[in-house]
C-alpha cells in the first residue's frame, strides 16, 4: 500500500513541473537585461551593496529591491544613505537598466528622503525628498553612461547637505511585467574620499507656460535668465521633451554674442552629451535655451505639464565649479523676451533628423512618454511647501524669567558658546538733539555709558551669565562676535568700529575710525551701523551707515581692503544704498547680505569681490528692512521690518525667507505686546530667534512648537505629531527663478493625484485574474484522469495483496506506474528541479546594452574607452 501514495506524489510533481515549464517558458517573456530581472526579491536586495577597492575609493550599487509596478506610468523611489560620515565625491555613474522595462531613471541627492521604506510610490502626493533635492544623474532610452571630467565629482557626505541618495525610476508600460518578474534596475556609483578640486552640479532651464497650437508647424519655447553667481564650466548637456519636440538648444549670451552650449534632438537617447568646451559662465552672462515643437497632427492645444498628453521643454547643463564656491543645483524658468531671441542663431530652429528605425525604438514605450522630469523638479520644493504650511515661530512668553533692566536694545549676537549677546544703550538715548547737521555727536559731555552695555544671557531662561562694556560707548549700534569670541561693535556717536575682548576686562583690542570725527574716506566712518565677520579669514565687513551708504572690507588686523556701494560709478546695484543698517555673513555661500533699510530690501554680495548676487524685496516689508540674519543649517534668511516712512500701515514683524526661492515662509510677532522698533535679529544654535526692540527696551524670543494637527494628504485625514524644525532642513541654492513653480506644481499634482490606497496595496502587485483562471482550469482537467488512474492502481494493489502475489509490472497499468517510477522518478532530481526553475530565464538572452545599441553586449568595466573624457579647465581668477 505504501507504493500508491508514492506514485501519487511523483505523478503530481511531474504534472506541476510540466505546467511550470510551460507557463514560465522564456519564449513567452519580452527581452530585457537579465541582470535586472530576478524571481527572488532577496537577490535584488543583495545587489544594493558597497564595495571597497582601497582606503579612499569604493563603489556603491543602488538597485530597486525587486519591484513590480502596479500600473503604467508608475514612479518608484528608494533611498540609500551615503555610506560615509566624511566628505566624499561621486566621480562616475554606471547605469543598469533597459528601456524595455524602464522609461527613465533619475538620481537625487538630499538631506532627508521622503521615506526610508525599501521603496515607495513617489509619483503623486509622495515625492523624493522632504527637503530640496539636487539632480545628480539622469538616464533614459538606453543612453550611454555620463563620464565626469578628471578632478570633478559630486560632493556628498558630511558638509555637502547630501546624506542620502534617492533613486527614482519611471516604469512606463506595465505590460513589460505581465510575467510578474521583479525589477532590480539601478546604478553603480564610484566614490572617492579624496577631495576634488572641482565640484559638479546641474543647471536646469525649463519652460512652464508654452502653448502649442494644433496644426501649427512651429512653436518655440524660449527660456532665459541672467547669471549672477560664481563662474561655472559646462561639460555635458541633456535635452528632454515629449513627442512633439524637434530640437532643443542651449546658449550663453555674453556682450550680445550667442555661444552654443549644446544642441540635440530630444527624440535621440536622452543622455548627457559633451558640451562645447569653449563656453564657460560668469557673473553678468545670460543663459538661454529654445525648444522647437510642432503641433501637426494634434487637434487641440498642448500645454507644458506632467502627463503624457502634455509636453515638456527641459535643457540640462552638467557643470563644475571651484570647490570653494560650489553650488550643486540651479534652475531657470523665466520666459525669454522676444527682443532677446530675435538674435538667436538660425541653427536653433533646424530640426535634427533621426532615422525611422530609431523613432520606432523611441516610441517603443507607446503612449507613456516620460513626464517625471518636471515633477522631480517640483519635488525639490516639498521642503519649502512644508515650511510654508507647517513651520511657524511663536513667542516664548516665559522668556526671560526675570527682568533684564535694559536700555535701548540696538544689537544682538550669538557667541561661540551659543549664548545670546545683547548690546544696549543703558541710560543714553538717540534723540533728535543727539547730532547736528554734520552728523557730529552733541551729547559727548554726558560721558560714556556707565552701565554694562554688553550682556551675555542664557537663551534658555534669560539669566545673565556675564556683563561687560562699562565706560566704553556713547551710542551703541551693531554687534557681532568672531571665532575667538571677541566682540566687534559699532558706535554711531564715536563714528568708530571697535574690537573688544569678551573676558570682562573691557579691553579695546582694535579701533577703526577717528573718535567723534565723521568722514567718508577709508580711515573714517559716519555713523557705522554693523559688522560681519568672515569665518575663515577673519576679515570684517562694515556697513557705513547713516551718512555714507557703503560697505567696507578690512582684514582682521584692520587693514583696508575694498569697498562698494558708494558713488554713482558703482554699477553692481541699480539703486544706491539708503542706510545699510544690518549685515550678516553666509559661511556656506561665502556671501554677505545687507539689510538696506530705507530701500526696504535685502541684497547679497560675493564676499570676496563685492559682486552683486541677489535682491529680496517684498511688499510685506512695507518699505523698510531693519535687520537680517541667516541660518546655514536651514537655508533661511530671517529679517525684521520697521515703521514705513511713507505712512504705510504695514505691521511690524519678523520674516522667515527661503534664500533659494526668496519666498516668505513665515511671519511672526509678539502675542501680548506689539513691536515698537524692532532693531536687530539673531538665531541661536537651538533654532530660536531673538529680536531686540529699541523703543520698548526689550528682547523677544520666538521658537517653533510641537503642534498636533490634522493634516490631509491625498484626501485622507492623518493625525501627525511632528517637530516643526524637521521641515526646515533646506539646502541653499543660488538664485533659482522659482516664482512660477508653486502654481504649476499645484495644478499638475491635483490633475495627477491617484485614489488613496494603503501602502501594502502599492507594494504588493495585484493578481492577474485572466492569468489565474486558465491554470486552474488546466489543473482541474488534469486531475480528473489522475484520480481515475489512482483509483485503478489502488484496486489492483488490493487485488494483489488479497492473492498474496507480488509481481512487478504484471499488468498494463502496473507497467505504466513502473515506468513512471523507473524513468520519471529516477530522473526527477529535486535539486535539478529547483535549479531549472531558478535559472529558467537565463537561457538564450544576451545582456542588453546601455551604450546606445540593443545588439551590443555591455561590459561595465570596458565602457570607459567608448566615452569621451572631458578635461576640466582651470577656473579664471575672480576680478575685484
């Protein structure tokens, strides 16, 4: 009787094996790169790994962990931490993907990914990063790998603001997954810890408001921006449109001359191609791009947008900059003027012909044209949106815990111990009789202030920790500290800048200017207002001030270096300063920003040369900006306004401003009593903001709070308890023209929001009903004769046992079972059985090339010689 169950098991295994081989035969599967196809998701996970070659160089494989997209046009993301706590540099990218499965692939760098799950759907409400994401690499349509020039790398790790890589893949046509294989596409990054002289970055020019009329043969999308930052050197470019794009060109305009950066058909593989090596960008140049579209074949208007029925116009520039001034990401979305583009070279409107065969290759993905490039840009603003919606500063009413007994508070600073430093005027007041018409101080006979004018207080409770500054000052104004904790102060009555020790002995270490003597040369000041200290060199910047309206630069020893802002010959600003009232040095950007009080604006300049970088001027300021400070960790400028001289009833308040976009993210003011004359502002290390008010003789503390609020995401109400500070880890970027982004993003996000679904439903593919019914029918039909055979076998065995006869293969049925035992079972080795399952899809398929041809076999290590190496040019010396 034991033979019967064994026979049954063998027959069932044989049937299962036959059915599996038939339904999973490789001939039924579309071709794709075998290295990216896995039946076991654990095999995919093992692909994401770190390999060290020596103490300085290593590589990182970042692969999707065996994913199956739930539908066409699915965008999946995964995050991978930068595998070092030190500064590191990505010097090479090697893609592992085929357009048979992947439409395009983007790699971002950021501080905080949207999720740390193995992967997530990042194509709708969820994005790539919580903070601003920098595009580091883009691949599409079997493009060849991008090669960085020698001595150039993308900076990641400790001081870069990039702690995570986020891989984003657009799966265009889900029919490529009809066999339910799992995808492991991704990248290999080659990284070194050796500092690179030049840092790579991406500049994106993008149109947001072009309309392509149906049937119109040619429509141009023009973009241009003035460049106002440090020099950069393009070495590669990439174009991107959908099906209507014919040619995309990028140019530099200098002194009216147009120089080509790169020009390509967006219907060719969307790789980074070598840029014109003769072109570099510097302050004062204009960057421009044109996309040429055709509306032929369309019956309705086509707009710029994020769906496959829309169009896109993107021109990417991959560049490098000197490591001291590196900026990882910039963008331009301003529509170019008709007058400017009248001079564009004729080549910009000449389409680049491509073969019909290649067009078929490009159209392989069918209707699912790539549209995530613009969405990925919008993801860079998610941190900014979060700030706009959830970040808010509120007054700490219990600070200080006891009265500080202050006079007019003129200046605030933070010392190296993260304590708050208050500079006040004691019993002296600045009134209408303090100065004559020549700006000479009239109350010098009162003598210096006898009270301690410099107080070091705890930012936590307001307790006084140290007091100094007796009998030194007459009318204090601005204060800052250097890395040795010395105080740099200005006194408008003395017309001097003083360096004072912080040891309590009230020693004047350095005095600039002549006491009580106003002047406008390099040895005199006239009511100087503030000082900023350059952290690396110790050089100082002086805003001078109420009379001279200029910025002067001195060495740490007091040697005059340069100045700007005075005189009509200074063309770096269109409007002269009107009381440069407050200064702040931006250590991560090597810039100095000025609160230009009476012009109601903030202006920023390159610290080394004094060249203008940007201006922030808002209607909410009401015409006056009294003070400015900066948070390097947050990428935010904090400012405070003043009473308008034009009679406007603008409320007095503080402002949190995103440096990159210049957007006001928050306004704040006291709860119980109003500002009277907010005069200075500073941030402490815990993120608290302090504002000193001259008229009310007080200091206000503001901080974010833990807020329990209901947040709606994609229509689902979710209760969130979050620390608001986490929304503010935004990286600084220079002068991106982001004014149109928010409205455009909102429009596209609402248009594309999917129905809410649980995370488990997204991550687990739903079964294919059509494919599930057929195997069930086949199995049922096969089981009917099987059960009949088993029944006959049992009956025969019973008869044999009843007669006490044991004969092998004594009947035809017994012969069949014997043959099954002798041949089928004897040849059915379980190890071979599962091995054949695991390796079934490896038969007869070459690895698909990512070098631009599906017929060429790709060898990662041998591909370098097939790509041009671009040599980095030495940066020119900055002019002063």
